[in-house]
């Protein structure tokens, strides 16, 4: 894509890639190298010392971001969408007798990290001023997160197992520095994780999606000299919190269907105000579309008793059953709900 700095327009170009694996016959890549190309023939002499200083800082920030080792893309497969959503798009196009639009037009904008950089190209295509220009091929959605694709054998049948985690570009940040929700309903460090199992021999594939994100309240951890940061929590009963949390869950329900919010924070001690605040704030939303459950992970699974997660599985058994596939020979059901999980850090 392109970004405008004081020196002029700069193109950010992928120059090398690593093949992660193949999914549904499509190559999935990780960004391995890049180049920043200044497009404007500009003499730096016209720039002030402050402009030069600022541009050097911007270049450094861009390079830091591109060096995260967590940027993925495909030239033929939409990494921003789950398999279920992609298949729904195909079915809708077939129903209306229309061809599929270029996949950059069908992306989930939450995970299209370079969308602002590609905006000028997208505007040019959508304006119709450059029809048949082939610009579509230069609009390449890049996803931030994690992708792993492995080949294995289950019951003597070759299968492909893929794990894709998609990190939202809205309200990202590092631990302690970005917490909670904003007025638009975006939460810090929101991630959608999809597990995919495919068997080409049996022509079957299954996908399961789960999401996680920061506790949807207005809160922060103030880093200081103490080992445990000071917790700052705004009134969870305020109108601003009520509006923001409703926006958050309305958005999730529109995308995923019913949402089961599982809070894993401690119910006593330092984290207790967060658990109670979340419980109080989400209470007006609980109903057919939203369910809330507390599970004190540290208490339930203390002394390395991770088998105690079975308590949570039993608690959510009815929800998980609804998300399970139908028995053969029926086709797999569509996932109509999602687990939304949070602890203090996610």
C-alpha cells in the first residue's frame, strides 16, 4: 500500500515471502521481507529539521511493524474470513447468479491490516475511473496474527490441520498499555481463532471459531514501580459503559450469532472488581443472544490441575453440543454461536 509522509508518498512493497502451507489448494505465505520506496522526487532541502526528524521516526515505526514476524497473506485465499463465512459468500453469489467480487472487497475489515494503506487503490477501483486497469491484483489484504498448517494422519487417513488466529486492527496494543473497550465498542487485543481440519480423501472439512478480547469495560492498569500495576476501573454502571458494551456485543452477535462470554479472571482479590464489574455491565444484555459465565481459572485449576477445565466444559455442554457437527452421513452444521473468552491479559 501507500503512506504519505513529509517527504511525499511512500510505497510499501512485499519483496519476499515464506510458504506456510497450502489450504484448500491455496498457498498461504508469511511476509519475509519488504521495501519502502519513496515515490515523490523530492529534495530534502525543502524539509525542515523537524520534518526530517519526524519522517525518520515514521520510517522506524513502519519498519518495526513490518518486522513483527506475524503478517500473513495469500494471493488467492481470503485469510481474513473463516471458512464458514467464505462459503456463505459463495452460496449467496450462486443464488443471485453473480460472480464473486475480488476477495479484497469481501474481506473482514477487522483483520485487513493494510486497508488504510491500500485505500487509494481501492478508491480508484471503486470509482470506476480506472476500469480494467488490473489494479485489483495490487490490492493484497495482509492479516496480522498466526497461521500454522500441518499434515498428519488420523485413523490411517491423511488430514490437514490448520490454526489461524486473526488479530483485530481496531484498538491493538501491548500488555498493560492497551486495556478494555472504547466508545465504538472495540476491545483491546481482540483475536478470532479458527481451527480447521480437512480430509481430501473423504472430501470433508470442519472449522471451529472462538474469539477472545479484553474485558469490555473502561479500565486500565497503571504501570509504576510496583510489581502489580494499579488497577483503574471506571464505573461499570455508567451510561457510557452500557452503550459501549452493547455496541461490542451487538457487533459480535451480528457476525457470529449467539455469544457465550466466559470470564476467566479471579473472583477474589486484585481481579475481583473486574469480574464483578463485567458481570454487572453485561447483565442487561443476557438473554437469547448473550450468555455470561464466570470461571475462576486460577482457583479451579490451581496446582497444575488443568484437567479441571472439564468443569467448564460440563458447564457449557449444551452450548458446545449446539456447535457440534451432525452425525454422518449428514453435512456439518453451521456454527451459530461463539465462545468469547477473556482473562486479565487477553
